[in-house]
């Protein structure tokens, strides 16, 4: 798999939503995939609070 890099916008969204970069990476790597708008893919993963 290619290295995952978060854009500046994604990092800002993490901060606004109270998510860490590591939680987002876990969601991308291990999350359930669902269709999203404009042919994109959504990764959904529930993390325990402050565990990632």
C-alpha cells in the first residue's frame, strides 16, 4: 500500500473533530468501506476514546 499522507485540509478537519492523525490512519487501514459522494469511498471505524 502507498504511504498515507494527510492534506492540510484533512489535518484541520481532524483538529476540528477531535480526531488524531493516528485514528484517521487506523480508519483508512482497517475501517469499513462505503460509497460516498462523487464516486469516492468513505472509511468508517469506531475508535475507543483516547486509545489510538
